[in-house]
């Protein structure tokens, strides 16, 4: 039995934060041993919310460095830019005929983005975001897509498009499934449901000890825990949700110390900051390695693009054949 395939990706918005790691990247690294993996830098998708492309290349390299620093292995997991493989655009066009505008307007991830970014007029390409994402996944016949929770509605659309294509032209594509982690969504420092660069509530994977402490000081806590010794409710506290992920071995103690008022929020935050820094230490080390070897990073990208392109070309000829186009 050949290994099943993974295709996943992220938009290159620059350096990644711990929400990216917890929501997706951790899973990518683990799964690259079980699946044949492909990872995409979704640089065309950036255009859905910003037409300024001047930083896209640099941001792509920064993101790639974070991926490598977290343990993605370029031999097991080719990594490539969407814009460098023309088949993404080609399959996107075909898929855009297989889904209705109505269906795309019902996409809750789009609605959230419109609200968060105060978008007044939605561009055509933004509405079509999940269609391009479907092309990304299905060009590589991805069976599984490890992503954060906010992406699940997109994968549902991908399944519908795959089904529609297969019914119309014959079986080519698998119906991809989202693979979620236990912490598929990490709360932002301010308590917002999502950690996101545009909301300014992140801890970056490259943040040093001092920065993390400073960021942590501002983290949202149970608003009723007014003084150091007031009993608190950990379930209403963002810091506690980070302890759950990064300090799991002491979670019982943190929980009871908070509830009986024997720990103040400042101390609790500093404990959490130390745990996060510990966790990030090896990632930061590896990041430094790649930062000083940018040529090696670029080589990794180019060989990823050669491998990706080969698969994408094969799928596109199969599509053209089934559709009797050419
Ligand atoms: N929409 C994804 C995100 O925001 C990025 C993405 C683009 C993607 N293409 C993909 C994810 C294909 C998984 C599969 O982060």
C-alpha cells in the first residue's frame, strides 16, 4: 500500500507564532513520517487580503526557516511556493466552475475575516480563496490536510469540489480530510479566540526570554481575580490555556493554586513564560543555523519546487485527459 498523502500550507505573513505551531506545524512534523508530505507556501493567497507583494518573498523565506527550525525535513516533505507552479492557477480555474457563488458566500472563515479586517467590499479572488486552496490540495491528491480549526470549512468545500469533479469527469481526486490537533486553536494573548499577527496578540517562535515575559505581562486573565490572593477561575484565563499546552506536567498544581488563591497572576504568568521559552529554545537554535545559511534555505526551496511541480504536472495531464481537453 502506498503511503497516504498530506498537503498542507500557510500564507507567508512572516515569522510564525506559537499558534501556528500548536495548530498545525507540530502535526506536520509528526505526520511526515507516516504520510508522503507536501507543504505549500501560499503566496498567491496573500493577495486576497493585501495587494502589496513587496514583502512576500522575504516573508516566504522567513516562514520556510520557521518550518525547518520546527523540524520539517526537506527530504521527506518537499516545500514550495504556490506561485512557482503554474498548475495551481490552472486547476483553480477549472474548479471555479464546479462551485456556486452562494456556497462560497456561506463560508464562515470568510465571514470572520471580513469582520476582523473590516473589509467593506470583498474581491472576487477572496471569495474564491477556498477554490484555490482546493487546487492546492488536489493537485497533490492530498488525502489529509493538517490545519487549524478555522480551516475546516475550507476543507469541506474541497470535498464538495472533489466529488463534483469525479462525478462529472471520472475519478481523479480523493476527498480530503482535515486532521486537527487537540489544541487546533490557540487563544490570542488578549483573550481573542484566535492568535493572529493582524490582531497583534501573538508570541513568535523566535521571541527571546525577555520578549516573552513582556508579552505575557499583558495576557488576559480571569477578570474577577483582582488581587494576588483572590481565588480565580482558570477556565476563564488565557494564561492557563497556555499552561495546558506548555506546562502540562504541572497543570493540576496550577489549577488548584489559582482556584484557592495561593498563586498571583504575575507569578503564574512568569512560570508560563519560562515554560514557553524552554520549549522554544531548540527551535531558536535551529533558526539561527538556517539564518546564517540562506543559500541552503533557497536550495531547499528550489528542490522542493522541482519535486512539487512534477506531481502537479502529472495530475494536470490526468485532469486534461479526463476532461478531453488537449
Ligand atoms: N488557508 C490556509 C491558511 O490560512 C493556507 C492554505 C493555502 C492551505 N492553501 C492550503 C492550507 C492548502 C492547507 C491546504 O492558513
